[in-house]
């Protein structure tokens, strides 16, 4: 399977969730199942069935995180030499040439993307258009909804 790019911060966040699921959630659910078993008939025991269902979700999430981390190519941009080229993990300040407004995006892996925090996926149209470009370059791309947008790269930083 191909490796998936992920920032060091994104990997740390997944590892923290995995640790919480294994050390807090899993034991809590096991205790809930044991307690529900003590109540008797398992066929009509709603607490037992709810705990088993929750156990299935938690175990599935643990397997999903383990798979993501095992296939992750963790990239720490803070170790990159300073430059003005847009790469995975870079924080990019852009000037929207249509509205004359500025916006900052950080290019991250698919699982880390959160547009509300200006974290955009490496596979998004804007990120694909930005990769490899440098400060001062103009970038035109087709945005979702069929509109064409043009930005100028104002600044590129390699932040944690």
C-alpha cells in the first residue's frame, strides 16, 4: 500500500487518540460489559448490547488509526531548510486577486484537513495548484462550484 503524507502534528494527534482509546475507553467498556453480564439474561439486556456495540466502534477506530499510522509518511516541515517553495506541510499566505483579501492555509494530509482552521488537504484543488510554486507566483485553479480563482503567493513558511 502507498504511504500517505501526514504532518508530525497530525500523527501526534492520532497517537494521542489511540492512547486514549486503548487506556481509557477500552477498559471502561470492558467493565461496562462485565457489569451488564452480572444483571442476568443477555438476550433482553439493553446495557449489554449497548456496551458491545460501543466496543465494536472503539475497536474499529483503533484498527483504523493503527492502519493510518502504519501507512503514514510523517513529514516534519520544521526540519526543512528555509525556502519560498510550497511543499506539503507549508503554511502559505495568499492574496486573492479577485477580492484583494489575504488568507493563510496550511497544506496537510487528508485526515488532518479542517477548512475552519485553514488546514487544507494535499489533494484539494487549491493545494494541488500551489505545490511546487514559489513566493510571487500567481496560481489559477478551478474551485468547487465551477468558479475559477486566482491567488498570488505572498509568503511561505515551514511552521510546526
